[in-house]
C-alpha cells in the first residue's frame, strides 16, 4: 500500500516532468481553486452585525468607536454616524463593557462633571457647573421616555436678594424632540413638569414651559385652559380600559394555562355607570312613639258655704236658696291640666352613589380546536359540546358572572388561521436554518472543493500518468531501448567486456531485458530478410 511519502514523491516527480507551459497552467488552476475556496469561506463565515446603539450623539459615537478600535472589535457605522453595529454574538458583552466605562453618556453632562475638580475653582464656577449638571441629569431622565428622542432643559435661577419683595422665582424651559409618529399624553407631559419642578428648589410648576422642536407649546400654565368635562372623560375612559384589560388578562391567562399558548382569544366590553347620584331620604315610623315632653297642671282653691237644695244648680238654686234656708259647704274652684307631647321616630339618610360602578360585562371568547395527523395531513377537529360547556363555566367563574347585572358570555369554537400556524412553523424552521446555515455551507464548500477541484487534479495529474506508465511500460521501454540502440551500437574501436554488468542488469530488470532481447531478435530478423532480398 502506498504511503504519503510515495504520493509526495510522485507529485514531485510529476512536477519536475512537466514542461514550463504545463507548470504555469497547473499553478494558475491551483491558485484559482484555492483563492475561490478562501473567498467563499470568508463570505459564508462573515459575521452577522446587529445594532449596538442607535440615535447616538456624535460625541458618544466617537468615544464608542474609539473604544471598539482599542479592543480590536469590528464594527459598522450608518445613519450619519448615529447608529453603530457590531457582531451579533458580542452585542450584550459590549454593552456591559461600555456601561462600565460610562458610555454612552447621553446628550448632556451630568453630575460626573464634579468627578474632576481643581482647587482654583471659584464659587461662581461651581454654581454654574451645578446648574449644568442638574440640567444634564434632567435631560437624561426625560430622554428615557419612549416617545422622546432628545431633550433639552434650561433653568433660569435669579440672583438671591436680601429683600423679600425683590426676590424672583426660578423658571425652567423644556424642549423635546419627539420620535417620528410619536406624541406624549397629557399625563406624561404633567409628569415631566412635576419632575422638573421637584428637582429645582423653589421652582413652581406654573413656571415651567414645555415645547417641542416644531414650536408647539405642550404645557404653559399661563395659557392653560382647564376643561373639567374633558378631564373627567379622559379619566373615565382610562378607568374603563384598565377594567377591561384586567378581566381580559384574567380570563386569557387561565384559558392559556388550560389549553396552551395562542389557543384562545378574549375580548371584554364593560359598561360602567359614571353617574354621580346624591339621595336624601327621611323615613317616619308611626308604630314607634316616644314621649318628648309631658306637662301636668293641677289648681285647687279653698272651700265655701252655700245655701239651697243639694243637687240643684244654676239659676234655680239661686231662687230656691232664700226660701229653703239650707246651707252647704263645697269647693269654690278645682282645675287639673295635663299636656303630653309625643315624637314619631324619624330616619334621615344621605346616599352618594358609587362612581364607576360596573353595570354590565360582556365577554367574547374564541377557542381553537384540536389538530390531528391523518395520512400525512393536519386535520382540524372541533371540540365537543362538553368541553365547550366546561370552558364557558370556567370563563363565567373567572369574570364573576352575574345574571342580575345582565352579563353576557359567548364562547365559540373556531379554527384559527392555518396561515399563522404555517408562518410560525416557518419562522421556527428559519431560525433553526440560520443557526445551521454556516456549518452546512462550510461542509458543502469543503466537499465541492474536494470533489470538484482536488479529486480531478489528482486523477488528471497523479493517477492517470501512473496508470499510463504501467500500461505502456513495454512500449515505453521498447522505445527507450530503440532510442538508446544508437548509443549502444558498437563503435568502430573495440569495447570492453560488459558481460557481468549485463547479467546484473538482466537479473535486476528481467522485463526490460526480455524487451531488449525481443528488439535484438526483431532487428536481426530484419537484417536477414534484407540479405535474402538482396540475393
């Protein structure tokens, strides 16, 4: 079996036997093959770049690029230098490393301005630096709003005065550059105003102005016109959305835990009573009586003597009094008076109706069915009525279903779009393919290089000459002998005895010796034939 050294020797011999033209062609073919392999290898294995930071300030971008060059990390710059990309597998490591260096610093300076101080700094310079640092920190904080691209804060602090009537309050102005298609809500604008007012001593929110780069005034207390109806409407709408989202999340998570992710879609509509009702109620209970006050008056005067017939009163008594001569004793005046005041029980109530009470709740749920593999195809199988009834009971329990409120629940079994499932499967397949594409491409490239370039070269210039040499050895040797025959022809002068050398050569190369004898016999026969023809 041939060893590696044998192949190397054959290649070396083959190269030495080539002509100059053949050497140039073979070198060009090998160089082209190797260069093509190298180019394709680097194209396939080129790193995938991902965004490191976007919307960078030029100063921050310059410092980040300097740091990347220092650490020999490849990068790409686009969008006029505001966007930097690095290899995908190094994005998070680079971000952590840059964060430890304090990069990116943002649009303005912060309190890091005081990291380096000198002894010769005056009090005025320190105050100016403090104001710059405070403005920079506010700009960094405001820029964290997702709708804000950049922010600038300007604080005007008047000089302190010893006289109270000459003191002036500080003011602040905020300039916002919003991202394209984005806008701030009223609550976010008020949050920025309160943030700035709370960060600056003695600054009132009425002295803060917020504008955007287009010149629109977002907040100015002097131009602010409060609309209580609009504010109430915004608050009510926000409350309604939060309540609907609460029930939606509650039902959605429960169904996904039971059925699996992306197996159910929930929508909730809440009807809320925002009416402000105040009720005054007075109730009287006639059956419950209580004595409020009681007054008794009794008046008795002294007794007197009167004449007349007992039992006779009035004018008849007066007429008969003098005739009879009868006298009697009886009280002159007796009075008795009782007054009792009663109070009927009374109940007073002042009822304030709850604002934002839930009047009615409507829930719509779409549930996906099951999928089974039949004959290599995915077939949709709807859920049975028992499963749908169980799901409906679950939804009612989660939402707090009440018939008194008139709540409605609709649970429907529908087949979700198969295109979405195909897209999700395709996305998973693409994700797997992107992870495997590089090693597969390298393997394919190596196989192509071996079978298309290396193997033909070996077959053409290594194995084929060897086979030709083995197959044509007698003819080649015969040719060599015939060519060398002239050299072996005996010269005019006698030659030395070479019998021993010829015997050794015949024993070492029996095939060549046999071929040489055949040549001699053929030449001798030719000479004899010529002699016979001459005769």
